[in-house]
C-alpha cells in the first residue's frame, strides 16, 4: 500500500528542512557547482557536505556528475529553483506584513496604563 500524498509531501519538505541543504539548492539554482566550490561557499566540513548531498540525492533533487577526479552537482529539475523562488516570495510577504504590523504598533497612540507608554501618569 502506498503512502498518502500528504505524507509524501511532508517527507519532501522535511528534506528541505536543513539550512545547508537549502543553501546547496540555492547555489545549484544559479549553476552547476563542483564539490570544492560548494565547500568554499558553505564553509563546512567535507563530511557534513557529503552527508547533506546524500540526502538531496536520495530525494532526487540533485544529481552528481563525475569528470575525472572532480564531482559536480546540478539540480534534477528547474522546478526546484522555482520552489525556492516561491518560498522567498512567501517569506518576503510574511516579513513585510510583520514589519507593517510593527510600524502600526509603534505609531499607535499609547493607551492609559500601557507599560510601554513613554508618558508618565
């Protein structure tokens, strides 16, 4: 019996739930990268990068390509880059809304008894 689609989606998003994996996908959204380039950009230990790339490979989000002694990675689909762009847009909207709410709170008249009021009773 196969898993329900919502469970498969949850597992997919869990795969994306690590900052290093997100950054790797962002870098690969720009262009293919050699492992050495990823290491230089991320500033992490090779074993850690290898582990994160393995997770992305198992999820079929990235694919390695060996050329002699060098290995480079690419995204398996441009849809991965599109997903990251959509996530950025959502976060931008959320943060913008939070900033507007903060501005409203800071610009609203102080209420009597408000402990944050700058007026003295």
